[in-house]
């Protein structure tokens, strides 16, 4: 059930435990790869120091009218009834940050957890990512980037409330402590609730010295804690983009070209305008918009349009031809991304060499909630309601289309029914389009993408081809490793290119997981071909690791078997200088019973992968039926993601990533023929169903190091662990995804 609310009274619902325009370069400060290399050492201290003078004022400006709440900074607001509102500057799309970030803040604030509320932050520099310099959610960076800042925000508020009570009682603050939102004087036992101290705390200046707890004193961090957003999702009050309804709001659907890059030549709207409720049909840059009183008249009107398209240069695109072209291109070396030793010389002297080619397809994000955006455009302002991962970028691009300065554009970030990167679009495509439609509608309008629109709408995970050559010595140990990658850059042609593509032309996201493998192979070369193709591509959950995880770990299994080695033991040998990865590898082997007998017809496969500063190892148990159908019975996962804030959320993210990765391995691909996407809906772009889901075990390695990413690192290793298990039980190598039953039936051979 959808919940309708008055959007002019609140920037977002409160969640409780009970209930392609240019962006200024200065807004993007540090490339994502640099963050991933250094996030373990990152704290929010510098950012905190830079923003402290402005935070309280901004928080008060953003609070409701006549609110006498105490807002010591932009992230916390405490009301006279002791309710604590925590303003979250990252988007909640199911990953649990509307719980984990409040846990960080309240670990230091020590308010009564039952009185915690959550509110989405407005777009403001105060809420910028501590490393990237813009307001966004992605790269599995939310908790690592906010690990220190949110705790300092809570500690600041606690110190000021304790000081307010101490002054009231004329005692030193050092003689007071707090318990569940109450300040207590140690000697006399006098008590004052946080709410009763609001007025007094408002008169104080924020402290400049804000010590944080010793982790040994943590009472909330590290404990399983129920999610704050669950009740509202159960009772229907949770606010997603599709739920937003404004008074007098219109609906719109856009007919987009059937081929990427196509243009409208002309259109006939006469039949569409006969549909009751259709208000207008107008051309916009992305196609032809049908504007109506409700969704279905807009949908029916769009179905009645007669449009002649100039299909442009991409009308002959075919993924089968791309596959052949990629394979041919990979036969020659590309631009060097990583070179250690002399792989070519080592191959020439190797006792044995093996080669293989791997392919993965374009993939859609396929969120459960399709793209949507509500825009209320007025002469001097623009308000937008949508589920976005890219507030700063979207506001800048929307402002340019609206002809307004960015500060006149307000974005209300709703809950996201899935994102996986699609709602962090470099061109803000679904937001910019909605602003164009609003200019025509002359009223608030909700632009909705149907599931068919979503799947055919582009901005996919790129299609990739990988060619490997490995050399082994007489003892079966790998001495040389050459890896050639072919696929599109996700940064090329965007404002992010200057940060993600080096001077040699290598997009770091194209080679991540390959150029930085942890195995101690003495002679290694990774090179890259980056063809320019007219299919829009962008980040997809785990980004480049989503393809290198499969190809690298599958080929490593081939290397192990070619050298007569146990795949687990060879990994142990080559990870001798990687203690954290070795620990997860050994843990997953132990918990999965590696080497122990399995029921007849089952095989085990193993894989590891390092991504987003986290270490993951997985073992998959699978079987293959006579008709080639693959059954995944069990997945055992071990993860080292630094200090854990909420173990339940870590486990949920590992489980979700495993299901996401298995879906891609077993089910999904986007193919093109004559420039047209062939998949239409979930009948031919299928999701893994509940009855197909395996038993999943997640084991977390205890750590006292700073938190690292958990939203994406479990995706890369699951496909190779599965295909390695298929080899173990059938002797057939799977080198292309998704897995085809025809490749695994008796008497056939998997593509090699």
C-alpha cells in the first residue's frame, strides 16, 4: 500500500523503531580508486574541522518552523521531548545505512535508542562525502567514510548536553555521566533528560576538542541491532519515489528511441490525444512525452503514438558481432595496466602453458522499483522528489536544465527500491528528463519508467572479454600470467574521466580486480583494449570487479588443475604474504568442509576476491542435472571488512550480494540485435527465485581495524566459485555467463 504525505511539510518520512551537464570540478576531489586504496586510514576529522563552524546554523535552518530543538551540528537534532532526529546524508536503498549510521552517532551520543528518528538530508555541502567531495552514495564507502564523522557528531552533542546539565547544577562536567538520554550527576544522583536540557544547550558553543570512546567501551557498535526502516516498510508508511503524490500532480511517460542515439524525425499524436486524461504530447530531448492526469492514460497514450525515428549510427549494433570483435581484439596486447617482471619471457621458458577466453554480457541493474522522478518546477525554484544516489550531480544537472542556480533546486531523497549504481547516473538522465517534461507540463509531474523502459533504457554494466595465458614450471607452479581485457570504459565521455582514466588511457575500473590481484605470481601483465561503442554504460554493483572476479578466479582454478594442484592449497601458497586474505580463505575452507566427501553428484568450488578494501572467500556446492540445469545447494562466505558496526547488516549484505551474483551467473544478460535490446521484462530477464536460492552461511572475521565496504564485495567471487564447482562435478569448464544448460548436458562441452 502506498502512503501519501504532504511533501511540503517534510523533506522525507521519519523512520522510527516503532513505526549530462558539466559539474564544477571542485565538487569532486578524490578519485574512487584512491579512496579504495586508503579508506582504512580515513577518518572524518579533517572534514569535521572544516564544516563545524557552519553545521549548527545549517541544521537549524533546515529544521521545521518554530522548532526549538537543539541542533549542535547538521547531523543531529534533539527535541524537548528527547526525540533525536539523525539527518542521514547517504541514500538508503536496502543496504541498512539508515540504521548503521545512527548506530555510529548514538554510540557517542548515548540517547535512548527507542527515541531515534531518521531523516534524509537536503543537498548541502555540509553533507558531502568526506573523500569524494560531493553528496552521493556508492562504492561501498558509506560506513568507512562516516566512521569517524558520525561518531564525532554524536560526541559533540553529548558533551554539550552534559555541560548544560553541569552548569545547571553548578558541578564540574567531569562528575556527570549519561545513560540512555539522561545526564546523571554521579555524587547526588540528580538526573536531567536530554530534552529538558535543550534550551540550555542551545546557548553553548560547540567544543573544539571532541574525544571519542575507546572501542573497548562500545555498547552499540558491533551488536546486532534491528533496522530502523523495517517497521515502515512493513506497515506501508515508507516513502519511495513511486509513492510521492503532490496536489494537482500530473503523470508522464516518455517514448524513447528504439536504438541508442536515435532521434525523433516526426510523430503523430492524434490517437494519443483521444485517450481520456491525456493532457499533452510534446517532444523532449530524450523522445516524446505523453502527459496525463494519471499513469494509465499516459501509458495508453504512449502506446498510441506513431513515431518515425532516425535510428542513427547504432542501428546495426549486435552483441554477437561485438563478441567476435572483442575476441579478435584480445589476440593482440592492449595498453599496459600492470606489469611485474617479464611475463612474455617467463612464458617462453615455461614447462607448460595454458590459455582461455572468458565472456560476460551487458547487464541491467533491474531494480525492483523502476526509475521515477517527481518535479515541481516554478519560475524561481525547483523541487525534486526521487530515489537518487547522486544528489550533488543531479542538482547541478537539473539546475542547468531549469535555468536556475543550484541553490534554487531542492532534492528530496526518498527511499530507493534498489539502486546498484543505476541511480548514480553521470548524466542524471532520469532526473534531467523529468525537468524537461516539467517545463512542458507547467505543473508538478511524475515521470515514470516502466519495467520495459528500465531494461531497454541503457546504462548497463559493460560487456567484457578476457584472454588469459599462464605459464607453469615443472612443479606445476604458475610463473607467468598474462591477461588481456576488452570492454567499454564507464568513465569515458563523462566528467569523471579525468579522475578515473590515467594518462595512458586506462580506466581503473576496467582493470580493478585484475591489475591488483593478491596472488604472488612473479611475472604478471594486465593490458586493456577500450572500444568505443554506442551503448550507454555505467557502474553496476561491484563495478569492474563484477567481471574480473569471474574471469580471474575461474582461470586461476584452471591453472591449479593444470599444475596438478588443489585449488585451495595453491591459493594458500600464493597468498602467503596476504594475511587477511589467507585468514578468510582458511576460514571458508574450514566452515565449508573443504576436502571432505560430498553427496554423489555434487561438487565444490572455491574463489577469493579483494574489493572495496574487504577480503572475501566463498565456497559453492552445486550439482548439474541431466538436462544441464544447475542447482546451487550451499554457499559458504567468509569476510574481513574491518570492524563491524552491525553484524546483521553485514550478513544481509553478503547474502544479498551472493544472490545478486548468482542471478547474473545463472539468469541474466542484455543482448542487442539491429541496435535493439532483446530483453523486455522479467520473463526474459529473470531473477533468481526463492525456491532456487541456496543455503547461505556468512562468517565474519573479527577485526579492530576501521570498517571497509560490505555492499558489493560478496558479488565478485560467487560466479567463479559456482563455475569451479561445476567443473569439479562435471569436468566441464564454463567460460561465459550466464551459464547455459546446453553447455552442460551429457556429451556436450562448455565453450572454450
